[in-house]
């Protein structure tokens, strides 16, 4: 398989499939609209709405807290949307023409992943336009690192989507993907609530001793004047099991400057998932030729 | 030279035998039509020849190359027009042809020329930069045929190419195919439209995975009807019976109806 790709025209195949993904995105305004509307809903409406009663998380407003999460949400949508088109492509689209051509499938897969990640990069950058509004400021270095993470995550999500799409025989709409895959991955990534965080600064110490003990049993502790909330164990387990949590935490670190998980662990998980999803997607696309 | 050779070619799907021990030879330069009722195994046979399905038993050679062991060489030398378009509807005619040129590894220097030539051949120069979703059925077919010929294949497979075309579109398509035959291209056709098969050099009739008749349209009429008058349709019905062949709706048809209803992300 490797030797096939080494041939010069395989590069052309990668290029043309990258171009196809980007062109398809540019021709479909609804996708960009979705990216903007999601950003406005989560960052501004939910951000300011919940922010009014939430005060802050680790010193960040709620809008700021969800900021990296909204970038990730847009990447999830873009990557899976790029990948899920394969289901259509196989039954009523271009894919059969690809399968009966001599083009190496690994090159096709690579073009697909890079194209999906490019679209994810554009969609994932939409929240950056709103950054001044919610008071997130990024240095040039921070911006470049954020883009690197978003692009890598784009490849991961597209790759995961390609594997998913290759197993799907029936498909009645994107709704099932949105509700069944994107939203669980998003909600369980620490995007909208902290794993453990100081919420608000109202005097914990002013509360009667008995009530304080009661709160501690519920997982609410105190550090200084703040309230530290711990998630229930089952929820915590789900968040830790979700690879998106680690990519999001890295993104949170470069955009906001704080992390909830050990950086080394996040980097390791991300690298591992990147390799696994790329290999998985290449394998899945190669399998499509074996009828 | 023999363009297609099948020896004991079979394909099973679970317990269903779609194609059972097919022996067939098609000469180079020949126009061969494979006929049969729904579910007879036409598409399965075609898919094995174009390397999309692997045979359960038996062997097939296309232009002297083994369809499994030398699949890539087979793919390089054949052109295919599928039952329904395999175009990207969001892309323009030009962009679709460009994708195809890269898939077949045409040298960068010739790609532009090849696209222009294909567009001219399909009389689509004016529509070159319009998205394919704005095309009529006939325009899409012409584009598909031009696309399938871009890499100068020696053998052209046509799978129900007239499906969904109006009489004008169908006539145009067949004029194009006839012109190609003049140039010596081998054509392998599967179809329901028996009138189209009348023009074939030889016809094979497939029923329940087996070849029940093989010969020129004239020969078949003489053998089955006892005279050279009459139509292939009479031959076909005499051989395969008049019972209706209902198939379960395929995922593809479900997809198409979903798309017709305007399902999200279906283009």
C-alpha cells in the first residue's frame, strides 16, 4: 500500500480529493451558516444567559469557559459532515467511480482527511471572530497553536467519521449523527461544565457548619472563598473516557491559559487517537474495494 | 483477441446464488448485450468484471487480465457508465472531469486539453462551469460517457445507461455509442430496453444466475421463435416466462427516494 502512494500521481489524487472537500464546503452556505449560528447560540446566548447566574469558573466568565468548547463543537460538525458524505457517495455518488479507478485508496483517504480537516479548521475558527466580544485575547503563538490543535482534531474527527460511515448501510439523515454522536462527544468533553472547578466566590465559610458538611458530601468543597465542585464519579468516568476531552483541554490551555487535565496526558491521548483514526480511516477506505 | 472471458464464474450472497457458473467470451470490438429480468444476476456479473465484487468461484479475465489478481490493470483499461450518475452534484462539469483525470493519473500537462476535449465531445462547453445538479438527465449521461472515456479505455461497460432518459436523450446516447463502436471500442451493455439490444452483435440472456441463451439477435429469434421476424422481447419472454420479478427495495433506492424528498446533506 505504501509503495502505491509513493508513485507521483498519488499526490495528484490527494490534492484533488482535498480540493473536492473544500469546494463542496464553499458551495454549501448552510454549513458556514450552521457554524455561525452554533457559535452565537453557545457563546453569546448560552454564555451570557448562564453567565448571569453562574458568575465564573476558575476566574473565567461562562462565555470564556465555553469558548474552546464551541470551537471543538464546530470541528465535530465539520469533520463528521465531511465523512458522512461517504455513505451517499457509495450508494449514489462519486465513490463507485473512485473504486473502479486505479487510484490508490490510501491517497483518496488522505485527501479526504486533509480536506475534512481544512473545512474543520475554517469552521472551528468562526468562534475566534467573536473572541474580542467575550474577552478572550490570543497571542500570535496562541493562535497558531490553537489552529494546529484544531486541524489535528479535524483529522481525528474526519477519520473517526470515515470509519463510522464505512460501517453504515442505511442512512436517513444527519440528525442521527448529530444526536447520537456529536452531542454526546461534545457534552461529555468538559466543554460546558468543569471537571472540577471553583465556581463563584460567595463566602462558603458563612454557611452553617452542618450545611457545609452536607455540601461536602455532595461533592462541593471549598478552597479559600470559592466553591469547588466535583462531578459525580460516573460522569467523570465518561468525560475521562472521551478522547475529545483531552484535545479540548489542550485547546483550553492555549486559548484561556488553564488546563484541567495533565498536559502530557492530553498530548499523549491526542497523538494516539490521531494515529489510530488516520490508520482506521485508511484501512476502512481500502476495505471498500473488497466486495 | 478476447476482451472478456468468464469461466465458471459464480457469486453467492449468503445462501442466494446470484450468478451460477457463467461461461462467456466476448471478442474485442464486439458490441455485447447482457439481458435478463430483475434479479437475474446482470449487475452482479458486471460488478465482478469491473472489480467491484470478487467471484465466489470461477474466474474472469478482462483484456487478458485477471479481475482479482490484476485488478489494477483491469481498472486502468476499462470505462464504466453506471446505472445512476456517479457525479458530484455540487461540483461543476469541469471539476467532475478534473477529479476523474486525477483519479486515472493523466499527466498534468494534458489534463486541461483532455477536459476541453471531453466537454466538446459531450457538447457541454457552455455548461462547463455550472454545477452538475442543474443538469438534465441527458446532460448528465453525456457527461458520464465523456468522463468514462477520458482515459481512453479499450472496453466500455454500460449498466442500464438509458434508465431515466427521455427518447431524445436515449437517441443521443446511442448515437454517441455507435460512433465509438466505429472506432473499434468493445462495448458491454446490460439493459432492460430490448430494442437497444437489437443493435448488438451478440446477446446473452441471463435468468436466475444462468445463461439461458447466447447468440446474435437473428440467431436467437430463429432458434426460439422459429423465424427471423419478431422482436427480442418475444424471445426474452419465451425464455424467461411472463411472471413478474419483484425485488426487495435496495438501500440505493431508499437513498434515492430520500434524496427526492430533499433529505438533508443528500447532495
